[in-house]
């Protein structure tokens, strides 16, 4: 069985994980010093959001050099050291591959303009009606040539032209560069944006809401031509060719049905339909069933489960703080790889919106430093001035939760330790309308997202794990809780 089949993969957001040199920004040496924590949780691997040189228009997702490390994070030598230390502890390492676009400051933009997508405008107007992900036209006029370049995200992130074989070869080289250094796989950014309509046809107006949240302006159109072109498969096949057997996890921002074709060449894709499901039993059941029906080419689960990342409000802010434990039970008992965003293991909350925000799309609140120590100003993250302040380190921190058997962190540890014993498969179980229940071989997982107690389904035996002691009582499960039971 592949190593990732049931792996727990910990997402490190490098700027906010741990700072080793007092500049207030996390770095590779800091990640190295935090490996014990990731191992202690029981994770199998870590994925680092981009560490490449970047002018930070999109905080690393605007890459200026795919084959180096941003000086703020360290050097390639620091990277090699981190990789060796992680491997020696049995932790695999995934890079973040950003193949859809580069930074406008990447030398390719001036040296190889043909690597990008250019078109003539319609008079003063852009070539077509495509809208960028964070709003505004997806085209910017180049003052020098008068032509327009395409950018699916910020104007500082020009889209690469994957129909140009030189682009394909260059990106394959990037994969090989990191694989030769020893990485174990890649999370692939914005994969559904990789190839667009060759004729640049206008997107039609949206006739129904998209299954996942979109920026208001972006949501007015159906992204029929600006994303997800049918020949995207050829581009993904090229990534697979370069990756060999390394793990490829796709960030495919589509509902489960749209993701299925991507599994031809990927190992797994993020289960965004569950990530963005409202915290309501019927909707959660539907999303789990839809995502769990996706199969990888080897017949294993095709969904990589994830409930949180650096792009969306944190779990307590999205599902309510009272549901954080139940959400952990729900996700960490599903079959297939699970991704845990740094800080979720201590129930970390959103930070405040800051007046001098760094991210123009307003995502700073989800990116505050991991709270290591119960110290309000620096939280053990740095000895300098943190780039974003800790949120509430006195109330929650790794140090305080490590030794507390009743903490959220202990629950994560217990769930991760239990995962290998759950057995294969997943079968949704008919139960009270207010609960979510599924069977894993000899076990039954029951989650109650509602406020009041609900009866356990037939076949529920003794609890093996409870989200908090005593939530299972006399055949009932308390509100806002979850449990794993023996199946009778
Ligand atoms: C998805 C990344 O997670 C997000 O942070 C970024 O802004 C976009 N892709 C564009 O690269």
C-alpha cells in the first residue's frame, strides 16, 4: 500500500509556523525545530506552503524562482537539512507546486513572454469577460506592447500557457529539481486553472450557484471557458510523467463530480465539497458520500480530506468553537489521506482583521502564528516582533495542551493513533436525521453536529473514543460531539 493511503499530512504555513532568527517571520530552521511537535501528533508527512523567492503579492503563491528558497525562510542548504531531519524521523515532505502562474517578477515574464497567455483587447477593453478569482478583470494591459496578459488571480500572477511545450518542459524540470533533492510529493496549486479555452470564449452568466464559495464578482459567471478545459488532462499527465511515483495531491476547486476526471493522473484531490459544507447533518452526509465515492486509479479513496487551510476562516470561526472536537472526529476517521492545517490541533481561532493588512483578499486572519507558548505577545513563535500578532496564546497553546489529556491536541493525537485500527472502507449508516454516521469495518463513527442529544444508530457498541468524556450515554450522543464505537 502507498504510504499516503491513510496518511495524516500536516500543513505548515512557513511564515507563521516558527521563527528561528528573531525577524518575526517563520523559517526553515524554525520548521526543523518544530518537527517534534508534528511527530508527536502522529502525522506522517508535512506539506509546506510555498517557500520559493517571492515578492509576496500572494504570499508565496507568486513565485519568482521555482528552484530556490526565499532568503526570509533560509537557503537550499537549510532545506536539505530540514528534509534530512524530517526523513530521519519518518516524516515525508510535500512541496507546494504552483504551475498555473508565476510572479510577474519571474525572469520568464521578460525573457520568455511566449510562456504566458497574451491577447489583443477589444479597443480599450480586455480580450474577453473573464473575471479574476479575487474580482476584477482577469486581464491586464501591458503598457509596453499594448497587449493584454491573462491572470486568474492577482495581476502580479500572470498565467502560464500550458499549450506551449516549453512551459511543460520547464515545469517538469521544476518537479525533477525537488524530487532529486528527495521530496516525497507535491500539493498542486489551482490545478483546475491550468488550461483554459484556446479560443478565449466569453464565460456565460451563472445560471445556478457554484457548489463552492466564490468571490461575489467571480460568482456572476459560469466558468465554462476560463477554467477546466477538457485538454487539461494532457497537462496533468505531463506533471505525472515528471513526478513518477511521488504523491500528487490536486487543489481542484470543484465539487466532487467535477474532480473525478482529475484522478486519472493525480493520486488524490482535496475534498472541497466537505470542506465547504455547512455544519448541518444532511449537508455533511451528502458531502461525505459525494467525496467518498471518488476513486483513485488503484481503487483506493480519491479524496484527500481537509476542513481548513490558509485561505478560509479557521474551524472555530466557521463551524463554531463548540464543534471543533466533533469536526476532528469527523475528518480524522474518514478513509484516505487527511490534511490538518497548523493550529487546528489546538483549536486556534481567526486573528483580527488588521488595518494594515498584508493580503489584499483579506486572508490575514487565517494566517496568524502558531501559538507555541501561553505568552500573549510572541507566543513562543518568535523572540522578535511577529509579522502578525498571536491571537489568544494565553487561552490556547501547544505547551499548555501537550500535557492536558482533555485538550483538543490530545484528541487529535488519540484520533490519529486510532486511524490505522479503523479498518478499510466506508459505508454511510442510516440514523437519526440529526446525526452523521458511517461504518469503518468493525467501527462506527457517529457525529452529532446539532445542539441537542440524538440517539445512536443500531449496531452501536461500546465507545472506543469520545470527543469529550461522557458524551455517549445510554444510547444517546450529546450535541456538538462525536464518537467512535465498536460495531456490534
Ligand atoms: C490557492 C492557494 O491556496 C491560495 O493561497 C492562492 O492565493 C491561490 N491558489 C493562487 O495561487
